[in-house]
C-alpha cells in the first residue's frame, strides 16, 4: 500500500509521513514529487498542487482532500476519477467552533459598536439582549456546524439552521430548501454562514437575503467569499438595516487593498484564519477511510460530485 502526499498545508510532509506509516501497518508514504512507480500509488492526500503535474495513477483507490471546501478540486479538469473524501474530524473542528462562538458573542454583546464608540471617545451603554432572546442562525447544518450550534444552545441562545435537505432528527429547528429560506432569514439575528460553495449557493447572501433579516442583524461568513455580494452587504450596512459583519473569507483572497470593506466601520476583516487543525485532528478519519476502501465498506465524508460537496 502506498500513499502520495501532495503538499499538505497542515503540518509538515515528514510529520504526515511518520504519522500515517505508524498508524497503518504496511503503508508506504511518498512525498511529492517523489512519486516512484505510479502503479504503486493507491491513495493520495491533496494539499496545494497543480493536478496537471500528476502522472496517470492506474491503481488509485482513494483521494483525501485537506480542504473543507472542495469546489476548487471539483472544478479542476485534472482531478482523477477515484472517490474523494474530506478529512474533517467527525466531532467537528474545535478551533473553528471556538472561532465561530467568539464572533457570535462579539456581535451579541455589541462589541463592534462599542469599539466605534471608543474611537469617538464616547461613554455610552447600548441596549442588550439576554442569550435566550437572541436567535443565532446557521446557514448549513453539517459536521462542522453542529458543535457550534450545540455549544450556543448550551449557552441558552435560540439556535436555528437552514439546510438543503430536511434534518428531522436535529435537536434544533432546521429550515430546509428554498421554501424554508425566507422564514429562516426572518428569524436569524446573527447569521453564521457555513455553506459549501456551489452554483446554488454562490451569492446567496445578497440584497434580497439581507432585506429579509431582522433590522440590526449581523452576518458572520465562515464559508467562502463568493457567498456574499460585497456591494449589497455594504449597502445593507450603510442603510442601517444590518448592524455589522465579520468576514473570515473574501473574494478574492487576499482582499485587495483598495476594497471598501477594509475601512468600513461595521465590517471586521479576518485573513481566513478560522481553522487551525493539525495532523492529529484529521489522522483518525484518514486511517478509517483507508481501512474502509480496502474492506469495501462505505466511505466517511465521501464527496458528492453532483451536489458539489
């Protein structure tokens, strides 16, 4: 059994090589560009690489993406046809959860507004809601969103979500499909975007969506920059309908210096730093999927190429 590492951006090549070979008996791990005999390669872990450089791998059984979003890989004409899985921890990502909760609490406690008051040297208290009076809505209710929703629920927030398909077993109210989107938006005072980027979700947070949110609502984008229409966001903030926005992702990245988002007083820009997973976070799922592909069992976190995630 041989795996090829394609420039993993979490951890080092040598760290991954040692961890994988220790975790899987008989596994040889090669580091790009040391492919050796392409016929040996049964698994690849995809980090930062131009797949056009990849040779034909006739015995490839499994591809592992280290990216949470796979839209770039799926759009790459050189992506092999083997099954593609993601490597997200099955219990969610603790670094992403703490990041999301941090920014929900920032907006809940009006910290962006207080920062603006401080800049003007104004000592002024603002109206404040209790957690039970605040509705936090997640766009997307998958593996990474659920721990965030659980923790905020434990803190007594009213947590809801919107998803493409029904989630009848969810412990929170999950609106679904196009018919449920407007009702979700009408309730979400702090909207946290965790959606994958697909043709259906690109630009989903634009003027029409913002207008349906409660007055004074906030937006936190942890998905992809292309989910938000920047000009519509700025207009919604300038009109007073939205109170604030935190953008961990932008389109393009890095955000150009001339972008008006940098200097907007109600926008917080973060340079795509929400997640800081390490080797130990992703290793168990990768090892499990290697065993599953060899045993002929269903794969975990298998990417649906038709759905785009």
